[in-house]
C-alpha cells in the first residue's frame, strides 16, 4: 500500500520554528509539513492551538509526526 504524503517519516522533521497563533502563515506551515496543502496546514494549526505550546519547535519529532497524521486523517 502506498503511503500518503503526510505518513512519510521525512515529513516528521520540522526545522524552522514558528509562533503558534491564529495568524500563522498557512503557506509557511504547509512548507514545514512538507506539503503545499494549506487546508491541511489549517487543520494542523487548529491542532497546534489546542496544545497550549507557544512554538512549533517545542514538539519532538514523534509528537510532530503524530500531529501531521491527525491533521491528515481529519481530511477523510
């Protein structure tokens, strides 16, 4: 079975830090996600807002991967 883009392990790596708030640049967030899908980035932003953390770099690679998976699954 072919992995969807958001399930690929390389997507779990985020390098540039971003402040988590309602005004996040969705194009930049999508780029961090390894995607061009701003709708998926909006879903991730909503998940990030619910975590209570201030910056994207506050997440471990494993936590980031889980958030990417959850954001991708919400599209189903």
